[in-house]
């Protein structure tokens, strides 16, 4: 919403640098993986590997074993939260973010109501809870169990109802780096061995969001959370917040003491996984995605692995068989290629090169050419046209 009051203006580069600072992407921080997951209010996790790559781009000395250990010790879990999508959260957040995310779950459930005629949803939740707490179950097993109670209901709708009405988590080994496992579910309370805590209030979550994604508009946070009607929360907090506006006059809120670096602060190249929080948590993504590249990091519902250069989307990447292939949207300088190659070599050395099915989109492009810099032959550059 455009403001009728004049506030200090933050241009795209100022917003970019502020957001990168909150996202720990201006320089790698010595923060622990557990603290980073908390600070970022979770990591987008539709696929298994992205949370690991998100932390590698942000943390000094991070290795996959650190997050894998947190998964296995149940300090972090994979569960459906914001926008009714899968995230990796700390145990505390998994147990206390429920009220924040329930509206999105309820909206998803509403789309399946036609298949739930005659189903008592409270009874369904109790039945499903007992079933998954007896032992972790697959969605197929949950569906078949619920069909024995409601044989006339739509099977998919029953499974969705269980997921939307219960705080389900994916149990390990699912989500552990270097291991594989079928998705099996139980309740967060059962897996973590303790009841849900006092729910986090919206005021507190707004402040946490601004700390990780600000400066931001009301609509930005609504996009991140999958909620509506947050204006009154921001208005209640206004006396505690700094207020700015973007170049279009949209009002932006922020924590008064949060970092807002100079727009000319250097931003190193970063390789981000598909579904990285940075690209999904604002209604206006021009702070990271130049308008001319809008839509280039997606195809349908699939997000690509992205490269940031000077803080902005600049290309796509994949790693296979020990080779990192980088496809650039536009030509870059030789110095920039060398910086990208150095960061790519770090990625290959510290994270390995597990095969990925997340392909760079096909299209007219020249064959990749070897890049200068570290790891000759391991980093390949091409370009994407059109």
C-alpha cells in the first residue's frame, strides 16, 4: 500500500543490501546451524537438500553433518508451516508456530471439503493422531486407515485433512544428508517428547520476520506467512518500528537497530538452492530479482537453483558428476567469472556434488566453456538467452 506520508526512501539496492544482511548473505557468519534456523524462522524444505545449501551459503565453516546431526537429535524437524509448505524448523518453532500457520492450512483444507462430506474433522484428527503416534506412518497408510472409518470420503481429502489438522513432522532418516528414507509422519509432540508450548503471538512473529527479511511491507509479510489482515498488527507495533518507503511509495517497516548497510557494500556471489527463502518471502521481489529477469528462476511450480551476483539474481546452476555448471542470464566481466568460480569451487569442495534432477531450462545457449580460476574443468559457464 502506498503511503500518503513521506518517509525516508529505500531504493532497490538499499533494500537488497539490508535483506542480504538479515539473511546472512553479505558475509558468512560464525552462527551455529541451530541459531541460523531460528533466526531465519525456518528454512524452505520442499526437497531434502535445499536447507543444507541454504546454510552453506550463509554460515562460516558449515558442513552438512551439522544440520544432519540436529535432524537426528530432533533439535530441528521438517514440518508444514508457512504458506502450507514444508520447512525445516527448530523444535521450539515446530511446537509454537501453530496459530500462525493454521489459517493457511484451513484454506487448503477448504479446497477439499467436497470430498469430506459427512466427515467429523475433530474425530478425524483424534483418529489420525492415535494412528501416527502408535508408530510413524506414510501418507498412504494414513489414507487407508482413515478410509476404514469414512469409506465414502475422498481418500486424498482424508489425508490432506489429517495433515492440516495435526502438527505432523517427517521423521528421520528423511531429511538427513547422505541418507534416504520414505516420508513417514508422526505428531510434533510425540516426536519431540513434549507438549506444544505457549503459542507465539503475531506481534512477536512480525518482529522476527522483520529481523530476518526486513525492511518489509505488510503485504510482504502476508506473502511470507500465507496470512491476510496483518495491517492491524503492524499498526499496533508502529511506535516500536522504523518506517521507510520504497521508490513506489509503499510503506516499509523495520526494526530500528537492524542493519541497513550502504547500498554500495560489496555482495559476494552466492549459490542458492531451489526454493531458497530469499526469493520467496516478499510480495515485491525486485530487491533480489531485477524486473527484466522476473520469472526466470521458475518453470511452472518448479524453482531452479539460483546464482546471486552483486546481490541480485544473475543465473542458474547445477552440480553433477563433480562438475558445477553455471548458466548466466547476461554476460559478466572476467573478474566476476573468477569470483563465481572461486565460490563454486568452495561449494564443490565443502558440499560435494550429489546428482540433482533440478535442471537448468533448455533453450538456445552455447555449449559451456571452462572458466578461469580455481578448479580448472570443474566449473563450467554458459549463457541462457531469451
